[in-house]
């Protein structure tokens, strides 16, 4: 395809050499965008509900956010293991559930803000514990949940 801006020929993806495929690839993926937006709204609403049900005092340790992030990471591990093992999954399953619902549910921006708040309230030690525990627990949750899900799927297939 010739790009007049650079005055040279750029390589063409062979799948896009067919005009119908090129138009499809150039079209915005509105279904994916809608799935992520809808899922994100659901996940963020659930997270907000958790923060209302179990509020954290301004100078308290943010257990709710810690639990939400660890639970969300565990669910991401389950989802990715299930989708990897699925013979056929809907193309919007990962954007809706993973990026949308679970991406909206987990809240690492709030985690960062709460770290800053702990430090500003003179609780540097609690902030360090929160930092390390959240990272370790979130990674462990993804790993353990994905592994357990893969083993459960393998066991059920026997």
C-alpha cells in the first residue's frame, strides 16, 4: 500500500490484501469496546459496593481494597485458565470478563492513593506492609487460582 506521506511502499499484511478484510480490520471494534465498557461498569460498581459495605477509616489499614484486589486477581487467574482450556469461547468473553468486569473490579489506582494516604498520616511502616502484601498476595492469587483451575479442568476431563 502506498503512503504518500512517506513516499515509499510499506509492506502489506497478506490478510489485508483482500479489500473486504481490509475494511473489516479498519472498522472500529465497537463490540469489543462495548463489552469492555459494560463489564467495566459492572466491576467498578461491585468494587464501590465493597467499599461502601466495608469502609476504611481515613487513618485505618485499607483491608477492603486489599481483599478486592486479591480476589480480583484470583478470579483473573481462574478466567484465564478456563479460557485457555476452552475449546471455543466467545470472542467477547475475555474483553468483557477480564478487561471489563475484573479490570473494573480490581483497583490498583486506589491502592496507590491509599499508600500515599498512609504515608501522609505518618504510617510509613503500614504503607510498606500494604505495598508488599498486596503485590505478593495478588501474584500468589493469580498463580494459585490458575493452577488450581487447570488441575480441576484436567481432573474433570478424565
